[in-house]
C-alpha cells in the first residue's frame, strides 16, 4: 500500500528519528514533500483546513497514494494524559454551520455528511499495540480555530462530543473520501482545553511530540503491509 504521511507542522515531522536531516525532493504549491523509502512519502502541509486539504489533494492526484496517514498533536477535550496516542475513529467539522438552511450542525455540503469515518481504526490500534503502544480510539473535531478554554470550547464539547480538537484532520478526511483514498489519523495529546494550564501545556508539547515521533514511521511501515 502506498502511504502519504501528512503533518501540519515541521516540528511534528522532525520528531521522527533522522527526519531533521532530510531535504524535500519536491515542493508543490509551497508544500515540501519528502521521500521516506519505497512507497512512503511525507509532507508538511501547514496548519488549518485549507492547507491540509491542498496537501492531501496533491497526495491523491500527483503521488497516487492508497492511504493518507495524518499524524500530529492535538488538544484534548477530556482528561487523557499528555502524550496519549489516539487513533481517530471518526472526524467532524465543528466550524461548519448551515443550520440556517435547515441542515444539522456540522453537515458538509456536496458530500452531505456530518461524520467522516477513518480506515480500520481498530486494526490501526492493534498494529500500534504490536509495537508496545497503548493507544485509545477517539472522536476528533476539526475547525479553523485554536481551541482555548471558554464558551466556544464548551459548546464544541457539548455539541460534538469529541475527545480531541484540532485544525486539519477532517479536511483531509473529506479530500480522501472524494478521491476514494483511505484515511487514518494518529494524534498525540498536547494540551487540555479545560485546564487552567492549557497554554503552558501547549507551548511545552515536547512529550506529545516525542511520543508521536517515536512511533509514527514504524506505524506507517506496518500500514504499508495492509490491504487498502
């Protein structure tokens, strides 16, 4: 299986052993792409839904991947410990609202759905366990907003019931759905939306990045052996 490994931020990419020494083999529309070995390409797509969608579309159309693995850190809407690895079970977009036209909150037009499932989340979790990890399955809410403690975060929590909140995943899931490409996501908890120490946690995300970087490349290589 040909895998596209998509990160939002350089710090997430460089957390993989040896990645900091790699140079991109190509830059497309400002997105750097890296060769990680036969059938495995990585990119740093940038923060936010538009950047994420653009990079994912390049993966689908230019590189012909069978599956995109989105890896990164994410804020936690529950009390999972910092550095917990979460295999996304499904995604929603918390900042999509056409309810004024009679649609459910979060419904994405054109594809006409509110939830975007991921590829074989239970299988992904099982593969991680063979590596000695103890991942959890979770629901993730995506939106173009850096979530912080307050009324808006409480509304997202109460409306969409996510475990994690971030800014890219569901946009990638939407692109993959429309292209008939598999989509999986592995997130590491960096901060907690409802803790008073949230910003201090976020700006000290070394544990979250370290936990992610240690496993993401061998996990992607295990995924290559699976059937898309």
